[in-house]
C-alpha cells in the first residue's frame, strides 16, 4: 500500500513523465506512417521519448491493421498501409517515474464503423475515469468502462483488465480488474485503458494515467482522445 500511494513530489514526477509522453504523441502525429514498417514508427517513438527526457524506454507498441487486434502485439515488420487503424502504446521512465499512454490513429480517413468503435472506446474510457474517487473499489473502474463496451455489443472483444498501477515501474499494483476489492485512496496512480479488438481487422485502445484526488481523479495525460488522422 505504501508504494501504491504517492506523495506530492512523486505525483509531480509522474505528471512530468506524462507530459513528456504527451509531447511524444503530438510529435509522432507529424511523421509519415503509410509505407513504413511498424518497427520504424516504434523507433521514432523511442527517440522522441528520449528527446523529451526519458532515461529509459520500456515499450513502443505499434499495432497496425489486423495486428492492432492483439493487445500484446509488439512492433514488427508489417508495412503500414493507408486505411489502417494503428494502436500506439508507449512509455518508460523519466527521473525515475513512469509514463504510459495509448492512442489509436488512422492512416487516412476512417470508415463509419472504425469511427464508431473508436467513439465507443473513448466513451468507455471516460466512464472509467469518471468513476475514480476515494473509497471506490478498483473493480468498479473496470466495471464502469466494461459496461459501456458491453452495452454497445462488444463486451466479448474487451479482453484485458482496465488498468494497472504506475510509479517507479510502469506496471505495478493496484489493478483495475474484476475481483479486486482494494479501495482507492488519494495519491494512487493507475492507467485506465479499455479497448475493443476485432480479430483479423483492427483494434482500438485509449489509455491515460489517473491520479486519485481528495474528491475524484485527475488525468496525468493531456493529449486529445479523438481519433487522429495521419498520413
């Protein structure tokens, strides 16, 4: 519990790491995706994280097209094509504290279905974040996000927990998952990252780090959650 609850100085460092991840995302939107391999974009992400002050890069997930339907996909040799949804998930350590964020972008204009799935995930992520407040059990964050996705008929395509703690490592307790009854207290920090994964087609995930405050929660990631269009 002591490690799960951060003091004011630790919260500042986590916010600074989150700001660096946000700056990385804003810059990656400017690079070309189409015609390049996933590993090439992942290399760009790692370089940007270091440029914005990270001493350690832990992961740079780039899941394009059908690869995005695997939430544990690692950037590979697939060439990104126009019309692809691309899941980006990246983070590491800055001044000893972690960053972790996910956004999904589209190469060219999305279809109506792709936009709708993204909108559902965004609504689910908002519901999860809105449920954060002291005294709430961790599983309630998972339930809030999952209820939205289930309502729209994609419940069986949300195939992982909603979140994990973050601090001096990028993955640590507490976990936002069904059955976790630990109650939130001010100073806890964790991810809220629902997703929808359609095998053989595409995936969508949106992730922010949230700090529990005295009366709710505060996002430490500040980038837009709309579906960004890249080239």
